[in-house]
C-alpha cells in the first residue's frame, strides 16, 4: 500500500438503501469512497466519519471507516419486539441496517404495529456492539398517514421537542418589552412601520417603512432583535443551533425557537413595542445604496398587512388607507428602483412554480394549486436583499468575522453539460466558462422565455448551478450577482441570521464577538441543517402529492417531459402540479437507447425520440406510497 493510500479522509457517509455498506464522500475533494458493511464501524446515514483508503484501482476507491467524528442521527423510529429479559427496537428504516437496538425504558404491554419514537442514549463500541435508546412517545399505528409524516421527520433527525433548559429559559422571559431594555435602542416608535406577510404567518421577523426626501428614498428595515433574548451558550442557543432553521410543512411547523419567542416576544406584532436591529438605507432612484446606518431600535408596528392587501393597493393606490398611502407608495417606488439595480447587476431570477396544498375539514388532501408570486412578494424580497447586502458591507468594513451566504459559479462539468443540452436544441450560448457571469444566464433565460422547451431549459440551468451555503469565506453570491452577501433578516427562523445579529452588536458596542466554534464548522452545520430541512419538506410534499395522485388513477393528462434518464421519463403534469415516472419498459414494444449528449431516449426501430420539454399524453397508472412515486403510462 503506498503512502497516498494511507491518507485519512474526512467524509460524510451515505448508507445504501438496504442498509448494507455505502459511500463516503470526502468533504474537501468530493471523492467517492466505497465502504463495505463489515468496515463501517456502526456508522449511520449522514454521519461525519474518518476514512482510510484500503484499495485504489482504476480510480475506484475502497476504504474503511476508522472513527465516527459526529453522529447526525439522534433518534430512531420503529416497533418493539420482545427478547426477554430485554426489549429491542426494530427500526423502521431500511437504511439503518441490521444493528441491534436495545430499549432501556420499561415496557408493560407491547402493542402490535404501534410506531414508537426513541432517543439514542448510547452508541455502539467495540465493547458494547449495540445501540441503546429510551422511548419518548408513541407516534401512531403504522398505517396512519400522520405516522408516516412523523416517521419522515424522525428519519431526518430533526429535533421536535425542546430541551428542559431551553424551555425553562424561555419561560423566564417576560411577555413584553421592559422599559429598562429600551435604553440601548433608538426610539423609532413614532415611525409607522408595517409588516407584510402571508395570510397564515405568525412569526413576523421584519417591518418596513419608506419615505422620500429630496428625491432620495429612506428605507428602514427593522428586524426582530432575537439576539437580545437568545444569549450565547444558553439553553435556547444550544437548541437553536441544533435545529439550525425552522422547518415548514403543509400542516405544521417545527420552529427553531419556542413559541413564546417565535410567535410572541420576538414577533413584530402590531400595536406593541418590540426590540429590533434596524438598517436605515438611503437609495437613489436608480437603486444604488449611497449611505446607510445600522443600529438597535425599538419600534411599534402600526399594521399587520398581507401580500394580497398590499397588492390590491399597489394596483390601485386610491384604495389604500390614508394613514398607509405614503408608506405603501414609497415602498413600491423604492422596490422599482431596487429592481432596476437588480437588472443592472444581471441577477438571475427563475420562474418556478410553488405548490400550495389545500386540505378538507378532516385533514385529507383536497387539491394542489400554484402559489401566485405577486409584486407585493417581490417588493419585500427586494427590501430584504437590500438589507442583507448592506449588513454584509457593514461587517466587512468593520473587519468582523461572520457567516456569509455564498453561491459559487457553476462547476466546469455542469456548465459543459448545460452547453451540450443547449446545442442539442440548437440554442446559441457562446459563452466561455472563464468569462461566465450571472448576466449570461439572465440573458439566456430571457432569450428562451417563449421557447416551447422553456421549462426544460430552465431546469437545465438550475441543475448547472451550485448550492448556496453558509461560509466565512466571502466569495460572493453568483445567482444574486453580489460581491458580498449574508442572511440578516430572519433570526427567528435561521441560526446564521442570529449569528449575524451578534456580530452587528459587537461592532456597535466596539467589541469582538467570539464564536463558540470555528466559523467553518458552524457554516457546515447550518448548511447541513438547511439541506436536512429542505429534504424533509420535499419528502412530505411528495407524500401529499402521491396521496393526491391516488384520487386521479386512471385519468389522462397532458404532461411535460421534465427529465430523461436511462430507465425512463420523468413527467410533470401542470394541471395537478405533480410529477411521475414512465419506465422505459412501458414506452412500447420498441427498444429505447439513452443518448447522454442530447439527454434523450431514442427508439432503435422506430426512431421515436423523447426529449426534455416534450409534451406527452399520460395516464396515472398507480401510486407507490412506500417509495413515494407516481407510476404513469404513455397514451399512444
């Protein structure tokens, strides 16, 4: 074995679907290292592990896990089995594998098919080769829908219950702002701030106000001062860090902070005093921020508005209440100015459809409708972007470390794949990778806006993009075309925003905020919790989409080929807002060959071609709830 093979690799471990072995991905190089089940040292899916290479042949890496650096699974869901004098947990997740799990909680009666939630109290070792758990609660019978949702949440490892320390700290907080707390906050209570959110929103992070002085817009964005209450290294802080973010599902929310903070003391409700961190920006009619101030402020929101209300007033300012007309009209005008600045930067804006789930009175899925993206939504988005980029500049100018929201340019490999797809559609995109800038993608999307394959092309552009992450390494944000950018506006529901607030206060107080852990580690963790939340939410959405599809089995619809793979076609049905799969074997009697360059399936005898963006008539053939996918068949 050569010296190179002896090197240790710090990886994320992904178990195979059957729980037997898996693949470790090097965190730095992204190298894939195959791990057999006999050398995985009881590692679970998404654990952080140290791997040693044992074989390196023809670019195929084989390795063994020598230690587990961080367990990312803290709870297990399953069914009880009696093995006197002990009870064991049969984990209801194939990826877990065949490890032994002993339940340490006394159990009087075993109920068949009752799904239980447990917390891991002890991980295996060479001396004790089994997991130990304690029961926390009964989820439900395994066939009930909500049991399936709870199981998905637990499989993701998302903490549901707050620790005793966090709850005790939250209970000691007052239910209102105390006069003594306002001394270090500028009094802006006379300024008529408003919040603008969705109809069902309960946690109001941000309030806005805008006025025009001598042709310059003065935009105030006040953000809930969560850092005043969630102090470093406290019980609330520990819980918030572990969660990393609030998680939103169609029927429920798992908040980052207890409800008396997220929906109470830190929520910028109307007609009550609230502590905030405020960004006051002076903006030209061209959307340039020419001056700003960042400071602590106490505000008194004058109104809780919804996007629909504001949109109606934007459409017809004469219908706006007299006490709000100045603020609303100036907010709309500064939004137009910021939009002009966005166009000048060449920031990318994708035209995607978000699904909204409607349920009947007993909780069954009734229908799925597209969420309309109003100008009122965009207005708030642009105000928040302006505040985020302003705070980024503020911390950079003061040389204070922080977590940036970074988005690197597409990789050469993904960029090349996009160009090959565009070439197959005869779409001109004469851009060299070395000179690629966001404006190139913006121009491309405008160019193909009316193309018959627009959605497929947009999906290809999306797939070519890198994931945005949190990092102390300020490399800018490619998609938004910012040289420096961070998240400041949602500290109620995002931990990186809370860290940014602490950094701001350090600058204001002329001190240095010392983070509990290296910022690189905190960036990796918060990026992980964000992906965990997104993946879990996506699975829950897919579950409801599959339930909805079951109501339409046998019906025919016009579908669009969203992507083509060797084993078949993924089809999007716009009428239902759901996706499904046509297996290659169900495309007819012909033998279809996958063309990797054009991303198409070609019939060997007939010459029939299926490509992304193509319209096809399909029938919903069935739904596999266990694997969460919709089976479709082609209608010839």
